[in-house]
């Protein structure tokens, strides 16, 4: 009995010892000095929905006639300036935005959607990407113009797509046929070249956090660089995962890792480095392919793109191209909301001036080649974003991520076991670089997210029964916020 008591006391002592939290590392945080972008146009969104409802009641002939007139006027405006260079504060861009938002609810209400809006959207994308070569992308006007048009018009297009039936839904949008001489393969109908960057959105809760937790909330949470073997033409994807660090994935593995969407981006062929060496993107991808085989590169939770001993997903692409004289992310991503910084810091993030996946779209060094999404999961993408926006609003109002301190000893034991697995080259239960407290807070984050999402889904079904259409994004955000406030 005495030995049993001693054993229990030792266990109790270890348990109490493991309950002691470590001091936080807040002194190491690199904060941004910018302000988050805010649309602040709730009345506009509500007005667009009212216009959509009115358009649904119009006779098809009348509706089609109005759409034709509006699209003709929008084309006429863009035609006169499409081959000129516009500045970010030119009135052209605000007119394009206004015209496109005005016509969007009418197209969404058409039984047979017009193809015009897809073509127009892609023409505007190409113009912005072309014009931005001459802009100072660190200036607030350039950032805001790029964001309002590239992100805002995508949001409008997707509202139309979600009101389409499955036969009219357009999964793949081809934007720019940027020339490349590097090896290529076909992925979901898109010709992809070695050295291309694939920007995607995962299905996990943290993916929604990465895409929305930014001064310019976006649609993407992950970046991979594709390497295509010249001899076999076999594609490989070099990417950083939270669970495993930098890895090489096959095409099957890459696609099986749930993707809600992805966009193909390619360095412009008129960059001086590529003009003098057209095979440079292949050399870049080959370098990163070999680098990831040469050394173990853990995931960089700090998001410090200056330190390549560990890498997060964006850093894989920027580090590879930097070795060949091309600096991506011409302007740095910033995260400046106190609540967002607090939540991200619980996962180990210390650098809030960094490189976020969504912001790669606005880099003038790159062309948008094509974009893919699937109707069956596009609405899930919107729902996840709306839930995340509601949660981040709550975070900025002071809500914290918490954990059950009595679970800390068990979490630390699991972390120790995970550490041993990592030494053996295996994947641990708790990712390498994440501590036990962060893992417990992540559980709390996932629980908050799923609870809000589940209740919001109920509200969505009620909305659909009352209105006979899918709720637009601003309605989803309201539903999620109401769920959290109840």
C-alpha cells in the first residue's frame, strides 16, 4: 500500500507540475502599423439584394433587355481605356466597380445567365494586373483599388454563380495565357507550367482563419509551387503543411487534400530575369524541389519570412524565387486588428507584417492564368468565410480563445509523444512547432467555429424556404453574427 501511495503522489506531483503554464512570448511580436480595409457599405449590399428580388419578378424579355443595355454601356467604357495605362485613383475604376455591382443582381436573376459578366470580369482583371506594373503597390490607393476590383468583383461573380443551376455553373475561368517555355501538365482543364504558383483554399477551420485574418480579407489560404520533371513530365507540388512542414506532394495527394478553390499564378514573361532566361521558373521549382529533399524544413508558425530554417506556405514560393532574383509579395501583408493578432498569436504567430496567400493575387510580378472552383463546395467556402468574419468581429470586441487548464498535463504528455515521433521522422498528434497550450486553444477555436457554423446552417435553411434562393454573403455574415450574439 505504501508503494501505491508513493506512486500516486508521484503521479499527482507530475500532474501539478505539468499544470504550470509557460510565460507568453508577446515581447517578440512584430506588429503592423496599418489599418484593416473596411467596406462599410451595408446599405449597398441590402440594396443589391432588393434589386435582385425585383429582377426575379420581371418578365425575361424585359430583364434581358435591361442587362443588354447595361452591359453595352459597361463595355463601351472599358473599350475606350482598355489599351491605356490608368492610375489607381482614376475615376475609371470606381465607375467599373459601380457598373458591375449594379448589373450583377440582374444577371443573377436571369433564368439563363449571361456569359458577359465572366468575360468582363476577366478583362478588368487583366487590365488591373497590367496597370499595376506601373503603380506603387505600397501606396494605400493602389492597394485599395486592386483589392476592391479583384476581390470585390470576384465576390459579385460568385453570387451570380451560386444562383445558377449546376448545368450553367462555370467552374474554370481562363484569364491570361501568360507565355512559358517550361514543362507543363493539365490540371482540372488548366495548363500549368513548372514554376507556377497554385494559390488555394483548404477546407479546415484554420484555412478560413488564414484567408480572412488579414487587413485585406481574401479567398485563399495556401500556396504551393509546382515542379514538373523534364524527363517524365510528372508534376510535384512543394508546399508547407502545419502538420508536416515542407513536403513534396504528388498530383493525387495535392488534389485529395481538400480544395475549395484554386488559382494558377505565373511570373510575367516580360520580367527582365525571365526574358534573359526563359527557363528560370523551371530552375526555381527544381531548386525548391531539391531543397525540400535535402533538409527537413519544419512549419514556421511565427510566419517570419526572413528566416528560412522553417517555412510557412507562402514562404516556400517567395524563398524559391528570391534565390533567382525575383522578389514576390511586392508589398507586405499586414494584420493589424488587435483581436485577430491575439488569436493568431495563440497559435504561435509573431510576425504581423508578413506574406499572406490571398495577397499574392495583387502582386504585379505575377499574372493570373486561371481560376477553378466547384459549385457543390463554393457555398461552403462562403459559409466558412462568413462564420470566420463573425468570429473575428467577436475577437476584435475582446473575445479570447480559452482552454481547459486541467487538460494541460495530458496535452503536454501528447506533445512529448509527438516530439518523439517528429525525431523519428513521423507526424505527431500535435504539430511540430506548436505547444500544448496552443493545441488546446486550437480545439477551442474549432469548437467555436463548428458551433457557429451548425447554427448558421439552420438559419440558412429557413432563409431558403422563405425566399427560394441562397442567401448572399452579407446575409450569411448577419446570420453568423446573430448566432454568436444569442
